[in-house]
């Protein structure tokens, strides 16, 4: 199996979007050229990777910083030595720190994709400073850092995370083939009590600060004032759901806001949208959206 193949060892802690990203990446990597091993946290499910991987390894990794990180580093290092990969590919901030430290002194190519910088999330100044410091300290221990947008690259340069030459922008893709070959029309507007003639604005994402659902509902309030038959869909769930529902209720459009919770078929809901919003909590970016939306719906 090893002969003439490039062996990649992926390390991931956060599930959700990272999980989907890795599965799509593995789906389209040439299996004749690449051998893939996934080292992941307890939040991943081996059955989701059937036919995509050559090896699946699970260890305990938690999102919060703590003493268990030392154990995770030791276990990841042991697995790197066991599989002797050509490339170590670290996904997201926590796994990125663990994998890069674990890989110190081992001969291979180390690639890191933060999937959105932690220091750009809405959090205290102290946490922002801590996340920035961790990224700066860990940056020398990888060969390339993949940014998912030009904005992410510029953010890294503004924070002086590393030299410009180490940063590479590779945009996230959409699995068009899976969508085209999937079943369409399984979810109807009536299933959500949305009138057929409504103007529907939607977003897909975790209802948490990083995905800026607060920006979405503030935009929804302004759109509702201009377009009375507008309805809004959030495909996902998260710890800010009660705050988002309260804002909609306080501003008189709770009947027009529809939150699906976690679903396995998000594209079935996207098919209901007239406008899809792509939001993230990046400094100064998301708040420009309501003005843009005002010019889009007339």
C-alpha cells in the first residue's frame, strides 16, 4: 500500500465543518497517489469515513486548553512515528497546535489549516491575545499555513503570525457532484409554515459567535421592515439559539424566523432560499452585510 504513494496523516479535533471538509477532501483525493490516515478526537465517527481512509485513529482531544493536551501531544507524536507520513496535515486551531508540537524534530512536511483564526472570534481581549500568541509560537513548526480566504490571510499578516511566503490561500469548495446526484425537493416551504410567495433569506451554520447569527438577525430586522413578506431560515443549532429567538421576538418577527436545528440534509433547506448569506465573525466584515442586503431586495 505504501509503494509510490504519498502518505498524509490528518489531525483533527473539532468536528462539524472540519469533519465535512476532511470528508470532501478525502473523497476527491486520488487514491492511487495518496494514502490517508485520520487521527481525530472522540467527536468523530469512524463509519462516516468508510471507503475514504486507509487508517482511522481516535484519541482524546478537547476544545478547551488543559492538562489533557500534553497527553494528546504524546499520543499524536507516537502515531506520527508509527505511520511515518510524508505530510502531517493539521486541521483547526486546537489540533493545529497539538500536531505541530507533536511533529517537532520529525522529518516530514507539516501543513496547518486553522479553518478560520481563533483570534478573530468574538471573545475577550485577553483570549484574543492568548490565541494570537499561540499561533505565533506554533507558526515556525510547520511548512505552510492554508488560509480559506484572502481576508484570513490578511488577518494573519496584520497580526504578524508568520512571514507572507508561508501563507497559502485555498478557498473552500462545494461538493457539486454530491448535490447534483442527491434527492431534491424533499423539504417544502410549507413544512416550515413559510408561504410560497415569501421572500426567503437563509444561512447555514452553527448558532454560535464565530458564525455571527446576531448579524443575521439584525439584518433580518432591517429586511423585514422593507419587505413585509420576508422569512428567514437558520439551518443549524448552537448555544446562542435562545438569544437569537429572543431578539426576533423582541423585534416582532419571531413568526418569520425558522431555526431547523441540526439536519443531515442542509442543501434541501438551501433550495428554499432566495438569498443565501455567508457569515463569519471576522473583525469589521459581517456588519457591512445589512446595507448590502438592503440593496438586494426591492
